[in-house]
C-alpha cells in the first residue's frame, strides 16, 4: 500500500509563485516516475510535468519556462515549483507516482490564481 499526499496549494495572485510537494510513503521499493497533473472541474485531467527516477523531466507546453519539477528520490518526494502563475493555472493538482506495475494518485491540492 502506497500513500500519496500533495501539499503546498493555495491562493496566489497572478505572477506569484507556489511550490507543491508530493510525498509518497508506504510499501515502496522503487519509483519509475512521478508526475503532476491538474484538473479543472468539468475538464479532462492534464499532465503538467513529469520526472523519471533518472531525473529526466518533461512539461506540457503551457508551463514550460514557468514550472520546474524536481524530486528527492531518497525521500520519495516530488516538487513542482510554479512561477509566474496565471489564472489559467487554476486547478486541482494531483501527484502521480508510478511504481513498477502500479500507479498511485494523491487526493489533489487546490491551486487558485486570482487577483
């Protein structure tokens, strides 16, 4: 059993920054990748950023140059540094932890970008 918990969401003004954290705990022997997704009510969940265990990162075009994903493999933790936030970044952000043969999700953390 693996628990995935996000934190760091909140309300921020446009142009501001937030740093999301996601910690995976439990029965973890190895992690293939960790990723951040976001979802707006009524919309399809979108992949935002991902990082492999080897440190390779990827981003959706809309956040490139503004968001940075990083991880601390020893702590089974992934971060999403979000800078220059825009109202369209408003969403519930979910952490995805991909283990061999299993895929775990956090409950999400709300990010609201509004003036």
